[in-house]
């Protein structure tokens, strides 16, 4: 195989962008190249997809078949129908592991420095990684939906409600990916990620209406569970999908739809700001 | 400063908390030459490299690459240089080819040119057969060659290599040296950090020795060797009885250093080869038989030891200090 002979002229770099529009075009292209790289990684190493594919399947089967035999949903309805929005929210939350580990690995193995040594738009490493992680989490969402449909979960309301439910989930995916990105930028090594995230994420997903109704909790725990962002997302999606949605008498759960967008926006703004600050500080040392 | 200096660093200072990584490091690499930044682990080499390549900001001092300031004109600096080594690696989960094409695209080369350039570099670094395997499966030497190839995608005028051969076996190291030699012959300016004196001696036109964040010596390999002791004329004798008469002959040309155990005598020999003839003739005239006579230049290892007080990893000369 003989490559075409390139001259210095072929390798002359195009002039750097000057106007806002061309800068934006460069930044977009840089981000897409960085995002494409994460997607290609998965093609080479498909095991990396397991946390958004195998895990949700496992959880659906385990919870539906094990808990499902013992749990009676207050107010009636099937536990499968009740459970699925919870499982979807849970895998959305755990999606931030991938973002955190990916960012930490890239930083500590020198790949981030490789990118930073190139004349690319500042921040495109972050936006590119975000794009890929969000695409990945959305794929995981689809896997959940398909597995859910197979085990008997159904959507009972119209297409607009379904779209709204997906909008909530997407907003939450973005928020969680920013949390993961921030953690990835802060940790000393990728090995530290589980130790930091597990103790946070585990209670957040379980101290909520995710798997069991919260009506029977002691009052103080119940308040925490009601205000938990995961509860808002789960209650809101249950509502939009038309699945059993017991125990939504309290104010936060009555306003679950607005709150889930609100939480997602708040988490995104805070974590994105801190990530950008941290990103800038990395070069100041 | 002229454009003839491809890399200039002036009085760089950098601290991380209580640790002073750099304390006033300055260096200057004329275009088309090789500068070896030599020092033990933790001397501040990588910090200096990270500042020069815009990855890290100095607390004070300034640096320019290809005439561009590394802080104010960072994007132009990044367009002028290629970086490889410990600080910047390729993606282990992508194939060699995909890595190189991706980097080409990030330089905003067209996809066609980026692909052609990737092919060209893969061939040049003998990686064509492994081009479509993921980089994690490469041997150490192949991985380093891919790193080098990655730094060359845009044919940058300035190349910065951070410990390009650390951890490689001697064969892979020699291969890497050959590649670097080729590049330098092509006119690339090279700033290279290393812990290996042999590497600096082999590749560099100019060596900057750093230790504890400061420059302790600076010059060509030959200058460094001369500066620390210079060349000496050494004479070895076979019989202890000959030591005294030979010493008397040598004493006419300078202060004699006598090593009785090794039966070796030496004098300063800055004037070089001519002294060998003169001394040989004088010894001949006195009918003194010697085992060996010759000029000895201290090895860079000795130089390094003298400068930093710590031996390098390749040598163990603590006793001879």
C-alpha cells in the first residue's frame, strides 16, 4: 500500500478562525471529532456498554421477578408497570459513573493533555465528551424501554406525554453526565471514582419512590425521599407514561414535573460551571 | 530575541503548594537544533515541558515557541509544535490509524489529507501492519513510535519529546533514536527531556542540566565534559617503581595526580593531542616503559554526578565520587 505523497503545502494548517461564526463552526467540528472518538472506543471495546445495557436488563429482571412477587402497589396496578420508570431513572443516575471514569482516565493517562496540546477550541474536550456520554445514556434508555416492553410494561398516555417523559429523562441524563464530568475532573485517579460516587448514588436512588412506595417511611425519611430529585423524575415519568403513581399527595410530588426540570437545570448549571472552572484551573496548575 | 531561537524560556518559576518545581529556569533552543533537558526524576523537566507546550502556566517568567508567547498566543504555539511522551499519549482503545486521523482532523486538515497523512506516518514508523489494531495491544516500542507519529501529524517546526525512551528496552530505544535522528536531519527543532546521559550525548547539540528546579549547567556535551575537569592525559605503568620517575616527567607539564593503587598518573590536558606526543617522547628519552598513555575525557555520567551530586539511573558510580 503506497500512500499518496503529501507535500508541506498539503499539511499547511488552515488559518485560525476569526469571526464568531467560524469559531463556532470550528468548536462544533472539534466537539464532534472528540465525541466520535468516544463512540468509536465502544465499537472497539463493546464491554464498555455493559453499564447501560446488561445492568438495566439485570435490574429489570431481578426487581420485577424478585420484589414483584412480594410488593403490592398501593391503589392497585401491576408492579412491573410501577417499577419500570424507577429502573429507567436508576440507570440514568448510574450513567454518571461512565462519564466520571472516562474523564478521569483520559486525564490521568495523558490523553487530555494530547488534546490540549492541539490547536482545538477550548472546551471542546468537555462538550465532545458530554455529547458522547449523553448519546450513550440515551441508547441505554432505549434498551430499558425495549426490555420493559418485553416484560409487560406499557405506555398508557398519548405521544405528547411520552415525548414529555423522554424530555424529562434527557434533561436528567444531561444533569447526571455533568455530575460525572465534574467528579472525573476532580479525582486523583479513576480508581477513586467508585469510592466517591457509590456512597452518594446508592442512597439517592434507593431513598426514593424508585422501587417501593414511600408511604410507609418514617416522617423524616419520607420528607427526604419526597424532595429527592430522583423521586421527582420517577413520579413525573410515571405520570406521563400513565403508570401506577401512588403516594403523590405531598407538595414536591404534586409538582414533580416542574421540579424534575428544575432539579435537572440546577444540577446542570452548578456542575457545568464548576467543571468549566476546574477545566481552566487545570492549566493554571 | 531573533526568530532563530525556536524555543526560549526565561526565568520560569512554578510551585505546587510547598514544592518549588522550577526556580528560575531559562533555556534557548536555536531553530534546527536539538536541546536535551537532562536531570534526575523530579528535577522539574516535565514541568518545564508542560509550560513550554501551553499545558501549564508558570507562576512567573515567560516562554516563546516559534516567536509566539505561550500564554498570550497559546493557539499559535499549539499550531507550531508537536508533543509526545509521558505528558501526551494516544488513545489506547483506538487503532493506530484512527488515532492519527483523529489528530489530523483536530488540526483541521481535510479528512482526505488527514487519512493520507496517517498512512504516510504509519508507513514511515513501520506500523502499517499494526495500523488497525487498537493501540493498547502495541509493544512498548510500537506505542512510542505511534506517540511520535501523533506528534508529527501536522509536520510541526518544533517538536517536544518528554522522556521518549524511558522504560524501553535497549533495542526499542535504539530504534527510537534512529527515528529522532531522521527528524532532526529534516530540520525539525527538538526539545527533549531525558534521564539518560547517553541519550542526551547521542542526540543533543546542547544539553541543559536541571536539578531541583534550577539549571546547574548548560552547553554542548563536549563543553560540559571540559567544564567539569576537562580532558586529562593518563599514563599507566606496570611496575610500582616506575611511578616516581614517570611522575617527575609529567610534572614538567602540570600538576600530577597519582593513583598508586591503579598505578595510574594523570595531568590536565587542555591543549589536547599534542601533549601526548610530547610526553611520549620525554618518557622514551628517559627509557621509561609505560603500559598505556592516552587522553581521557570524563564520561557524561561523571559530569552529571559532579553537577547534581546524584548518580544517574544508568550508572552506579557512588564510590568513585
